[in-house]
C-alpha cells in the first residue's frame, strides 16, 4: 500500500478533514510523534489502522517539552523520509504544524499533572511532562479522534495521558502499544541515532540490566536491592550516569518495595550527551 498521506499544516485543515470523514461515518485514530520515524513508530501506525477507519499521524517537535540545555535544537527533523514511511503503513493524513501554529503569539496556557508527573523522568526533566501534556491536549482536542495510540516505551507518559484525558473529560480511548526493540534488546528510539558505534554497543546494557531486575524480582528478590545492582551494572558497562532504576506500580507509579505483585521496572541513563530510557513489565 503506497498512498502518500495528505500533509496538513493547520488545525483548521485538520478539523475540516476529520469532519468530512465523520460525516461519512468513519472512525479516526491519532498517533502523535516527534518524527525521525523508526519501526517502533510504524508499529503504532499499523495498530492504529486496526482500530479505526482513518489514521492521522502527527509530527511535531514540541518545544514546550524540552528543558533548557536539552536536545530541542539538534532533535532530528526528517519530514520527507517520515512521510514516505507513513505511506507504507496506511496513514491517511500527516499533521505537521509549524511551532507558531501550535503556539501562536500570546499563547499563555499551561497544563500540570500532579504526582504521576513528579517521579521518574518527571524528577529529572522539570517541566517535561507538563509540556508533553500541553501538546497532547491540543492534538486531541484538535483532531478529536476515537482512539489515540502511545508506546509503552514512554510508559510514564502513557499513564500521565490516561490520567489527564480522564481528569479533563477528553472523549478519547487511550491505547498503549508494546515496545519495539532491536535484535539485541535495545529499545528503538529516535535518539539512538545520536550514538557512536561504540556507544551503540554499550547502549544495550540498559535493557539487559532492567531485564535482570525483572527476572530477579519475579523470582522473589528485593526490588530495591535488584535496582541498586542494575545501576552498578549500567555504569560498569560504560554509561556515564544513571538517572534512576526503580521498580514501581504500573498504575499509580508508586515505589514497589516487595516482590510478588504486578510492577514495572523503569530506567534512564546517559551515554555522553544522549539520554536513554527503557522499562519492562514484571508480571
Ligand atoms: P516520539 O516520537 O519519541 O515522541 O514517540 C512517539 C510515540 O512512539 C510515543 O507514543 C512513543 O512511546 C512511541 N515509541 C517510541 N519508541 C517506541 C518503541 N521502541 N516501541 C514502541 N513505541 C515507541
């Protein structure tokens, strides 16, 4: 299937397109991304096509979710390649707005998520989740899809989105999709392209260490002890810093202090100036 998606730049055009589909009785799925698309993103698009008649992908590098000194400027922007990839997975429209379309002159609104937004990446990237929530609220209320799909790669983000869509009565079904990985287990990420060949070799240690925490906690080990061991292993492998390795409840994201109940292990670590995250379910 090679139907190039329509490229839409404004909220007005997006609304017009969606309402035409709605008039024809068609359902709509939305898949938000920041572009630099890889197979993880494309798996979300394929899932979307099984959930609705029409699929809209958005590509927007959202300045509001990058902190000072983070990688907003250098974040890869590959629109032409991205649109060609979207054509292979049955996406009907790509919403690719300019920054001034989403944040016009005079823009003054913020969204803040308490508790879920304070831990894990929230503790290390101040303002990140508020900025993410702001753009996702805008995308959802602009497209008004039946379903929106987000990857478990950004598991905390997924739970925060579930929270604020419920809190704000945004009428959309939020669906999570499994993490796509390289053959050696490294989670696919747009940021992997920052890695030198040597760093790429080291990078797999994050997923390996987290999987060992999963296995240890599954077989009855103390979550805090297993997490501490993983932090050491990640540094030993050649990472420059570990932001966190923690075992938390999959819904409340509260710390889990004993084995034997559903949990998830989360990790974030830095290789040079590249920050990688990953997580595994502990069933
Ligand atoms: P991003 O472009 O990084 O903002 O990601 C857009 C969406 O793709 C988010 O919902 C991510 O969680 C999801 N995603 C990114 N990497 C992966 C992956 N390796 N597997 C599954 N979903 C992913």
